[in-house]
C-alpha cells in the first residue's frame, strides 16, 4: 500500500476524508452514504476540496486581503502547471487557524490529506474535479475582493446573488455532472449538462433563504439582495433583526420563489442521470427532495428564518425520505416531489 511523505498510508487518508465529510456536512454525508465506489470517493474528495475554500471565505477573523491571497494560493496548489505545493498553502494558512479547531477548520488544517487523495485519482476524476473546484475557489476570491471594504459579502441584486451561487454551488453541479456522466449516453449527458446549474442553484438558494439570519450573525455575510430589501424599506444592516420580521418576510419569499423556479430543471437533471461507477439516484434525489420540503416550510413559516435563526425540516421527514430508496426499486421523483410539497412525507 502506498504511503505519502507523512508516513500515513493512502487508505488512511481516504478514511480520514470520509470521516471529515460526515462531520462537516449533513447533506453531503447523506449523499456519500448512498454512493458506492469509486463515485463515493471521488465526490467525497471533491467536496472536501471545496469545503476548504468555503471555510476560508466565511472566516470573519481573517482580513479580506489575506482571505483572497489564501484562496488564490490554494487554487494554484491544484494547478499541475503551478510551482506552489500544498505545503506552501499549509504554511500560509497556519497563522489563521483558530486556537481550538472546529470540524471545518480541521479540514483546512488537513488540506494536504484531501489534496493528496485527489492527486491519486484516475485521470477522468482529476479532470472532472480540478476545473470546477478552481473556478469555485477563484470565484470566492473575487467576491471577497469585491466586498473587501465591507468586511463581509453584501449582495446587491438577484442577478449578483445567482452569480455568487454559481461559484459557490453551480461549479459543484458541473463537477458532479462530469463525474456521473462518464459512462452516460449522449442524450443523458446533454440533459444533465443543460440542467446541472438548476440542480445546484436550487440547493444553494434554499440555503440562502433558510439561513439568512445565521449568515450575518456567524459569517458577517448578507446574501439577501439589497434591491429586494430596499423595496421593503430595509438595507443589509436590518437583516436578522426580529423587529424587522414583517418587512423581511417578503424578501425571504422572493428568494424562496427563485429557488422554486429551478425545481423542474433539477428534476430533469436527476431523471437523466445514469447509475454507473457507483452512482445512485438516491444520492442526489434525497437532497433534492429535502430541498422541496424546506421550500414548503419556508412558504408556510418564513418569519421563522428571522425569529428562530433558520427553517429546517424534521428528522422524521428526513428519515421518511431516505426510507423511500431502500430496496431495488426507484420511486417516482415527480410523485414524491408533489407529495412533499403538500405536507411532510412522514405524515401521510
């Protein structure tokens, strides 16, 4: 079994990657648990590479100039033509590591492990992952620079929100599509490529709507567009204030509606997806259906985003959704979507 420069085996690093994903992401933990090899490993590593950048971008204690420098350095470590090594990134990020590492910061501190596993992948996986991840990282650096004087992101328009969502999630949709379409037909590939953006933006816009209050509190980022806030007599500084709930509700509803507009395209992406190389329908249908349930909750109780910090569906409903994919059958996604949009699945 091969070993890296630390003396650890490659298998140890792969196992660490799986453990890390299960600790930092509830949604991707569900996805990876539903995948088989080699897709599980490829998606796991691709996600962790993105998570390193996301943690740095969200770090309020790092000055914007240092954030963008770290992000661009990290991007170069993934470029086979560049001179920088991941050890250079490790040295640069070390001074910004918190005294007590959260799970997210442990991933940053161990970026070399994820990068090492990434470099061990086959050529198809390497090329499928590298370009989208670098686009994500470079896009995040661009947004940090754009709002450097504000100390955090302050999205101005719906179009800019979708631009940000493209870098934060659309690129991941491209990554996943490239991996899962490797053995697809031309028709399947065309359908997936045409709708990958819809699948990714659906999930990201739902996150923007449900986490609006926590994003400003924990990250000093406001993704609710200023143009929508101004229509209600508000600005970015009013987000998260319980005194502004009545005025903020229409803004939450507008972003939710934007997310809902991507449901058809996301479903088309799912239905075109082949189940090859360890890929499974359930891995991607589960987050899709959980997003449908979250949209339902956002429609029914948008004020909870501000009053309670976010909107979530229950563990019982998550369990009920996952149970639909036990066994060999493939449940009709459209039917499940319709039922979940009406009421929680476990209540039927």
